[in-house]
C-alpha cells in the first residue's frame, strides 16, 4: 500500500464495507422518520403525567414495608381501574410463602399485569385485601414498598427479520 496500490483483500473489504453498513444506516433512517411521531406521543404522555398531582392512591401508611417477605396472602382481592365499568379481576385467593412460586395464568386482558400494579401500591383494591407477612396493604407505605420490591415484566422483542434470524440471536 505504500506504493499506492491496494491488495486484493483490502480492495474487497472496501467494496463490501457499504453492504455491511446498509442495515445500521437503514435503522437510523427509520428512527429519523419516526421521530415526529415519538415526539408527539411524548408530548401527550407528558400532558397526562404532569396533570396528575398525586398517585392514584394515597394510603395512610402506619407500617414500613418489610425488607424480607415471608408470605403474601390475597383474600377475595378485586381491583377496578379508575373509570372502568368492570373490575380487572375479582375474588382472587392465593397464599405464597418464601421460596414458593405464584403462577398467574389467564388470557390476554384479564388483569395479570394489574395484579403487580396493585401489589406495588399503584392501584388500590376495590374489594378484598392483600397482606405481606400479615401486614395489611393499607398500612404499608407504598413508596417504601416500591423501594424494596420491583416488577420486571417479560417482554419479547422480535426484530424485523426472518424467524430464523430472530432465533439466531439467541445462539452462542
């Protein structure tokens, strides 16, 4: 290369380099095209979230959230979203102890995600109750509860590719 000539390998790499850059650059173009829609959605969300002065519930907590859960009990638990005509779910009974699993299985839209929303203190029960270590949820400071516990939902993402291409991403 010092003499001003390119080796065949370097020339091939330079010729093929633009092909390798097509996918990332197309992604950048898509992102730039979607920016106005994203900005509009963010403005709408900001208008809603900035208009809410306080959380949905404002419990009068008297007990700190336990840092170690020994048991969780749901008794006749029912939850209704504000403004909803029907409950997200009703008559939920369960007891789960440390080291056990609680599996919540139901069709889409039946309230599975509403349960952790309630357990983290974002949405009050409409009926029944739930307890941690025997403490009624209405006595637990919801903000402190959220500092100790979290919900990590599983969300699958499929890339705009073939099924094979998506599956190859999980391969070592």
